[in-house]
C-alpha cells in the first residue's frame, strides 16, 4: 500500500471546503448531527477552533457515503481520490 502524506495545511483546507459544502446542504448538517450527536451550535463552536480530530471527523463523514463524496467532489472541485486518500492517511496517522 502506498503511504500518502497529508500536510496540516491541506487537511485544514479540505475541512474548510467540507464545512462550506455542509453550509449549503442542510440535509447533510442534519445527517452529521444525527450521526455524531452534536447540534448545529456544537458544529459552529468546533469550526471556530479547528482541530485535527474535527477535520478528521468531517473527512470521515463525507467519505462514509459514496454519494456524499461524489457530491462534495463535484461541488468543491476536490478530487474524490484526494479526499479518500486523505481519509486513509488520517486513519494511518500520517500527518506532516
């Protein structure tokens, strides 16, 4: 398996793009809240103080469904493969 490195700045940019995508998709915000037990106020607070854990959770959420990932990629311009590789890198603890 190829080791994919992800930089903190790339992760932050991806998380910011995911948050922007979520902002335009209330049904996804509802799904994220349902899956995590958070409410929209919690999400706003977490977004205000970005962390690797929160960014990782956002990437996991988007990648958890092929439809979500495809819609995000189409809307944001992030290639699906890049987002999926980012998820793999995070799962493997590869962050530089």
